[in-house]
C-alpha cells in the first residue's frame, strides 16, 4: 500500500515586496514554508515590468531549499496582469496568487492564460479575497478549478470595503465574520487558508499572540515580512505537544487494532 501523501505545511509565509530588489536577491537565504513574491500593490506602475523580471530572474537563479514559491500577480483588468501570467506560466514557481479575486470567472480567465502559455498541470492558483464581492463569491472561487489549492485575504482592502474598523491584531472581532466565511469555504473544498499580512516586524510577542488567535480561528499560516518571525509562525501554527501525544496514541491504537 502506498504511503499517504503528507500535507504541505504553510505555517510561515514570508513575502518579498516588489519595490525592494534586495529582498528578491536574498530570498533564497530564508527558509519559511512559503516564499511569496509580491508584484502588485507594492510596485508603482512605472516599475511593474522591472519587478516582474526581477522575480523571474530570482526564480531562475534558484538556490532555494524546499520552500513553496508563490507570486502575487496583477489582475487581468490591469495593463500588467496578462504579461505577469504569461511570464510565470513556465517559470520555476509553484503557484500564482490572484490579487482581488472576485469570482470564479477571474480564476478561469487566469487559468486560460496560464494554459495557453504552456503552464504545467502542477502550477497552482490561489485566490486572494480583498473585496466584499470576492467574499460573497468565495465558495465559487474555491471550486472554480482543480488548480485552486488555497485562499488568502488582504484584510486592509477588505476591511475598508466592509467599512469595518480593524482593531489591533489580537482583537479583530469586527472582521471575524468575514474571516470565518473564508475559512469555511477553504475547509469545504479541502484548500489551504492563509491569514493576512502582519505588518509590525518589531513586535514578536504581538505576532505570536496574533498567530495563536489566527490558528484558533482555523487558519493554516500567516503572511509577514520579517524573516526573524519565521520560527514563531512555525511554532504557533504547528501541532502542540498535546496534539502530538494524542496522534501517537492513535497510531499505536490503530496498529494494535484487529482488521475489520
């Protein structure tokens, strides 16, 4: 009997901003579960093409370990979205994150561009929910294609769209109903679900508390910019000692059970 495939850990998602060429160049020296290259919101219109090429060059240079490599692309309704997808279709990348995903048609349109430009079946798609329309349609987005493996959220844009006040990271009750819908859709379709970016790199204890609360809400991992936070995220979203002990007991019990 074949061994069951182990789930892909996505506890720590380190993002590298397109405005910082140095962050791209040093990306391979960091070892989170996921490296996320961002060439959408952080990049000015005049630098989009250069940022895209910096990502491609970084990916082609290699030197990575086992990190999952993702790139957040511009929408197809922008002047850069098509070129982003075309360039990444055959690049050494694991997946593309579709910024401001608002419906299943957005996913299928992006997939069509990827396929037309030679994307292998292993190239995956993530939906990023950043608008009320995307939140309303999140279940359809999750089911739009077999290439969809995960969902994430841009909470800054989404909270503004909802006119919801964002409290500190450890107290996000105004947006918890929205986050719950995201987690529900991901679980219903067996997808990964990653929490929004943490933007306080000098607050490791605040980050730890926020990650633990996020895990309790159902998320698999967290996006952040400071590499020093990688071990904190890995611990917060990893199994607890009690969970490991329980799993070992279950394994022992199953091995000792008579076949039915």
